């Protein structure tokens, strides 16, 4: 029996309508029909990130955390500002937690020089969040040397810091002198600006020359070692190293511009009793907190003369954020850190901190260097930043055993011990610590 063409057409169109509409026949949904999409979004599993920090006030970061949690409602950030008797005890406690595989904290703040000791217990940044190539494009070389291992990123810097020379503007203006650019100029000025009464120093030309009451004495020696091109451990006993120690201690030993009777250098400087001292940006904040009315100038560290030109070196000392390898939320932790490291967030953090203190943490990104060019204090910390190097000898970094090596050399030499023997012992101790 021949089917009517018109009826066939009607049946065909009706069948296709059912198919395209995803309708059912006798209660069964056609498998090739278009399914109705759910209007409900799949809820992400709630994640709590425990963030251990040092120094930075929660007041600075809380607006950023609130913004991030609003954009990522499944994330809860628990910020804990840790307070230990010493940075060494913080370091030991934190490393012990990581070694034992404890899941918390998820995010930790560690000094840039700690990464080699911590790297086995840290989770590297997922390459889809930030690649090594992208990191190298905009973070300072000292950060790259500190956190990149085996072509993976193990720490995220949210700040940068280095050594600079602070000077008392009133003392300099009264003497009608300018800040030094070389070590020779520095030495001459230190003598010129020292005011003494008999053997008592009323105003020290520079906080320089011993280890007992000079903040960052080990950073200063590290800087001169770097400027001299010394390699450790082999050059510990070199004539150049001996010259460095002799030059440093001469400010106490030969031409006294500083003494152990002076107060700790940041306090003495804040009191207007020191013309020049070396320090980091956070040390300057301490001084300004102690004496907000102090007229402080900041210039780049002095350089050495080499082959009729000046060196261009500095030493860095800053902190980076890492992610606990045992954390179940390592990827979410890294998402937060990468977000915090973006320019927009860094600027917000700096702006927030500048409302409660003279300035925030200096930017870790090279592309933000110009943002601080008009700041009255910070530009000098970035001069030679591309050539700055990390050092295990930096003060207030939880590396007391290394700092003690240089302390023993300085105090021993000032006490009359043979310098060559002191440096041999220092070399041996350095090698021992490197093997631990």
C-alpha cells in the first residue's frame, strides 16, 4: 500500500520536532535529543587556607583578603601573624612542622635564604598559574636566584628590600657636606663628622666598625665581599678578605668614630647621635617610629673603585611566601599568592600600609619601580637592585649561625687575635654549616 506523500511529510516533520526538542516517546527520552541544562551552578567545595605571616599587619592585608573571598566565596582565609622569641625559633618550629608533614599552615612566610633548606617540603607553583618565564620577566634577579629550583618556582615575593645608607640631614647641612658615593668618601666623612670630648664620642660619624652594637654589620661585610668579587668558602682566607676586615674595624681600632659604649645603632641614630648608618627599609621604619621628627636622608650604599670605575653591587634581604607541600589545598593557596603578587594588589597593599606608617613594603616587581620614584625614602633601595645578591650573612634573617661566624672574626680581631687564624676558623665553620 503506497503511503500518501503529504501524510509522510507531516509524520517526518513531527518526528524531527520531537527529536530537536528532546521530547520523550512513551516515557523514554531520546538519547540524541538536546537535554535541558541545569540552571543551578555546581557548588565548589569550601576551602580554608591558613596563612602564617610575620611583621605585616593584618590591617594591611584584610581588605585584599575580603576582596579575594568575595570573588571566590568558597575560600576562607585564616591569617595568623606569628610572634616568636627569635626568627631562629620561628624557622626551627616551622621547618619541624613541614618535615613532620603537618597539613597546616597552608601558606608560610620564609626568608629568601631559607628556601634551600625548605624546598623539599614546599609545593612548587603550578605552571598554569605562573610560569618560570613570566616570573623571570618582572621579578628581580635576587628573587629568581632565591626561589627557582629545577625550573620550578618555590616561593612568591610580595616585597623587596636591600641595604641603603641613612644620614642625618641636619648634621650634614650644618657641616655643609654631601653623602658619600665611595668607601673612601665614606671613611673621610665619618672622621669629619665625629664629635668627641676626650675619649667620649658625642656624635659618631658612622655606626661602623664592630659587631656588638652595629645593626646589619654582617650585611655590610657581605656587601664589601660582593664588591671585591670574593667566592666562598675559598676566599675566606684571601688577602682581600683580610683587607675588608681591617677596613671595617679601623673605624673602632684606628680612627675611632664609633665605640662599644654607643647605644645600639638604630637607637643612637634615632636620637641624633650618629651621622650615618646602614639599614634596610624596615629598619628605617623602626627609626622613624622611634623619632618621627628626625630628618633622614637615604642614599645608595657606597661602592668600591674597580678598574677606574665604580662597582654596582648591593645585598638583598627580604621575605617570600611559600606553600606547604603537605597542604591538601596547595593549588588554591598558590592561586591566592599569584593573585596577591599582581601589580594591582601590590599597589593596594602599599597604599593600605601607607595609611598607618610612612611607607609600605617596597615592590618586588621591576615594572613597579617607577611607582616609587617620588617617594622620599625608597628610591635608593632600588639603585643596583638588578645586581643585588642574597646573602646568608644578612642580619635579622634567622641565620644567626652564619652571622656568628663574622661576629667571631670582628670581635676576635678587635680583641687582638690573629686575623689569619680567625678567618681559617670562619672558613671551616662556614663549610660545616653548608653541609648541614
